[in-house]
C-alpha cells in the first residue's frame, strides 16, 4: 500500500532481551524464539523501521538466523510484513554466521552503525548486484531522490547513458527489497532510506 507521505518511525528491539539469552544456537533455539520475533515485528500495524539491536549477543549461529531472520526477510519482500529492517551492534562472529545464510538465500540486509537509536552509517550485507548497491548508496548519500533527479544529475557525468526508466527500475527493485522507502509526493515517486526523516 502506497502512502502519500509518512514520517519515519523507528523502533529498537534488543534481541538479547527478546530471546532471553546471549547464546542463540541452532534450529531448536530459532524455533523457540521465532514467535517472539514475529510478535515484536507485528506489535504495531503501522509501517515502520525496526532496528534489531544485537548488542550483548555473543553467539548466534547460521541455523538460528535461518529459522528466525530469514523467514522474516522473506515476509518483507513478499509484502506480508510492511516494515523495514535495520540491524546493528552485531559482533563479527554473529555477522559471519548471518552472512553465510544471506549468501545461501540470496538476501541482503542493512547493517548500521548507530549512536543511540540514530543511524550514523549503513552498509549492505549479502549479495546485491553492484548496480543496485551503487544506487542504494546514492540514495543514502542524497537522503531522498527520484528517478528524474538521478537521470538529470548523472546524464552529463557518465559516458554510459542511463535512461530515466532504468533509474526508475533500479529504485523500484530496491523498494521491493525493502531497502528504501517509496513515497508519492504530488505526481512523483520519491525514494529515501527508511531511517532518514522525511
């Protein structure tokens, strides 16, 4: 469902508190905790950004992620869950395990450096075509943009001609992956990161 214009609300969820443990191992733990993840995700009906805070989690295995995070990411992409996910404060071991699952499932997430609940910087984890990754980075840099703006700004700067339709297709794909927020303002679609205020 397309909203004319909406403010970004971001809600932080501490995974260690949610799961009740700093050690999240295997499919069994994942099956036990999946209802908690879903309950937290569906707590509000409104479209919002969920900041999944992994601070304090020492170990989370690939099979745990496959049973909890992956099904929710697939729900986002299918449109069954109108949220945006940003992950933060994940240690290297957990991130390596998550990356294994994301690569196997061909999924991508936003991993943020945060100060409090404010996103300072973000990078993509998982497999994403470089064309889309570059477009995502451009949106983050600009904070908001449209296909027309990108077409106009890049036309004189590149030898390869990227048409307005190609930009629109790139932006639409990032929106389907729930990596950017799409809003209709007047007659134009505007895209922005889901953690940037309108």
